[in-house]
């Protein structure tokens, strides 16, 4: 890898990733970037690293600490949920997220009439795929309705942003939502569709960037 941008024609070589493939090589690439002061400003490289791990069946590594510091609103929401809702109280967690969104900071959640529409679209045992997880509100809303319908079914929620994925996972865990109810995937929607790993779909929720729906 030849890295440019440190001055007039200066070039440095990063070699930590050489000879490594798959998830291990992806993590080494991130370490090379850190050592050579290359900043992953929009998180695109980290998104790809996290996806490579998950798609390959490897545990997703901890997100680099500088990225976590940039997610102030997400940290505040997680703290708010923990203070307002008891562990494994899914309805209380949903209410806390709605309260945070309405009274504190803008948050993209499908509450109100949208929530009623989503829940009313489900049947017992439905297999739901959602594109656009963010903090996991819609996924938990759908899981809650599937519980009310007698259990069964599953929600697979995919999001390209690996930076918010740990927060969604922590909130779902706090709410007592099991992996058998909601699976959180990192990566581009089209990649997951092409992978064949999503299986059959009864309900598809498009909640990611509108310009890429088609």
C-alpha cells in the first residue's frame, strides 16, 4: 500500500497487512492507517472491515476509540435508555427512545402512525428483513409485535454503518431482545441480498437511504 498526502511528494509504505487475508488483514489495514495518520473520516474503511468480519463468520472487533468519541448523540441515547428503562423491559426501552427523540435530540425513529402501520403489517411467524437499523428502534418494535402474535418469526436488520451497530446491539441486549428474535447485520443491502444469507422474506422494510431503494 502506498499512502500519499503527508507533504510535497512524500510517500510512506504500510506493510502490516502484507501476507494477511480476510478479517486479520482488514484489522491490520486499520492499524496501518492509524500509524500513518490516515483518518477514516466517514468511517467507510471501518464499515468494510466490520462487514468482512461478520460476513466471514468472525467476531466483529471493537470499534476504534476515536470513532466512538464522535458519536455523542448515540452515547447520550444509550445512557438515557439505561436510566429510564429496566433491563429486559422492551416496552419501556421503546418508550425511552421515543421520549429522547421527542424531548431531547432529533432521532430518526418510526414512531406514532408509522409504528402502528409497521406492527399492523405483521402476521404470526413472519420473517422480516429491514434495511436501515440505526439504533434498532424499528427492529425492536417489530420483534415486540411478533411476540404479541405468539412468538416465532425473526427480524434481520442490516445497516451499512458499523459505527452505530455496537450501540444498537447494546440497546437490544438491554431490552432483552435475543439474537433469535433480531439479527443485526453490518453491510450494504445489495451485498446481503446477493449473499443469499437472508433467506425467504415475508416483509421487507426499506428504512435506509431513499435514493438507493430501487
